[in-house]
């Protein structure tokens, strides 16, 4: 199971639901895939000004990578680092391309009844902390999600999670921030692992010390600039 680091809180993300935490700069959140099967969507916001949000587009520019690996940071809409990936015991398969699921997505998938969804979970998780977001954001960091770039370099293939039970990542806060998570309720498109595509619980640990550290990298600029 998950390694023990110094922590001040452990929170469950119940299957199909959302949970948000507030981190002080220098703290971290460990996201544990308890069953090894679950996609966990993630968003982050500057705690001083929630109009500044973690931005996948700016993150890809900063890291020059499709998806993050240990040592890479996540960048806000104001081009400030907000989180850094400091540990990852999973196979390192995550996604920054795919929109979070929302009510409309499930309509398009043929649902005639309301279906729980990550985008609503974002708002629910933040509301539990008393925070009202100024707008939505479909561009989540999709932890453990297996979106495979095909050999042509441009086509994407949606596949189930390849994580093992207890695998985790650790995200370090580079500013005081809120980090919201959703244990993705998707049970129509086959993205959860182990073949049954059933959403399951995941776990958050708020870490204060003793977790791996990496140096914060600056923005990418081309050689010669
Ligand atoms: Zn989802």
C-alpha cells in the first residue's frame, strides 16, 4: 500500500464524487489509487484569487511535454507554477488532453437520466470548502487516465487505466492553493481499469514533510533566446 509520509489529514474521494483540499505553499497532496482502477480528475486554483486556475495549455508550453512526468510543474492561467509532480509510483500514464466529463457529455452518450459527472463534482468539492468558482473549466489534469498517442503522432486512443492498487502521485503546492479532485463517474466509455469499468474510491493525503522533493524548473524558452 501507499508509503507513509508526514501528513495532517487523510480524505476519501468517494467513487463518483468530488473532494477539494486547501494546501499551503510547500505542502503536498498524495493521490492514492486505492484499487488501481480509477481515473481522478484534478483542478487547482490560487487560494488568494480563484480566477487564476491551473491551465493545461500553459502547462504543456512550460514543460514541452504532452503529459507531465516527475519534475514537471503545472502552470496557471497567469503563467505561475501552482503544483509540481514530485513522485509517481504508477506507470506514469496520465492525461492532459481530454475534457472532464460533464452533464452534456452523458447526454451525448445516450443517458436520459442525470448522471454524476466530474465537472459538477469540481463545484461540489469547492463548495464544501465554502468557495464559489467564477466559472467552470473542462480542462482538467486527468490523473491515471490512459489516453494513448498513436504512432502517427496525432491520433488519440481512449484506453482503461493501467495503474496498480496503491499506486500514487504526489503534487507539491508552489503557492497557497485549492486543489479539487473527482473520482470520475464515467461508466459508459471504458476508461476505468480491471475490465468492469466501475468507478471506485480514491484517497487523498495532505502531506506536510518527508515526501520526495524536486527542484522547481523555470519556463521553457528556445535555445538562443
Ligand atoms: Zn469524469
